[in-house]
């Protein structure tokens, strides 16, 4: 997010010293808030990337998956034959 202070009067454009001090205070406060906002946006991105990880795409053990376990990969294809051994044995 870009900091746009173009619509806030500059300290040298105001008529009194008290107004100039107030404008400077507001500009400093706005800059601090934008710095904090940028820091928090980075933290949100970091936490969202952590939430997206599970045992298959990170070094974490399967026990961290909880109830949101990914579907197991099926290696064999389903056949038309019934399961079990030969009949009559």
C-alpha cells in the first residue's frame, strides 16, 4: 500500500505555528501507521503460507495434519474382478 499524503496540507502552507505542529504530528502518525500496516501484511502472508502446509509439502510429521489429512494416493487401479481368493478352495 502506497502512502499518499498529497491531500494533507504541508506544514509550511498553514497559517499558524500550532497548525503546522499539528500537521507534522499527523504526518508522522500516518507514516508510522503505514509502516505498521506493511509489517502486519507481511506477517499475514507468512501465517497464511504456514496454514497451507501439511505433511506432504513440508518436513512436518503426519500427526500435524489432524482431521484435514490429504487423500492418500491410490497406486493400483480398480479391476472388475471381485476381491478374495479362488472359489472352491
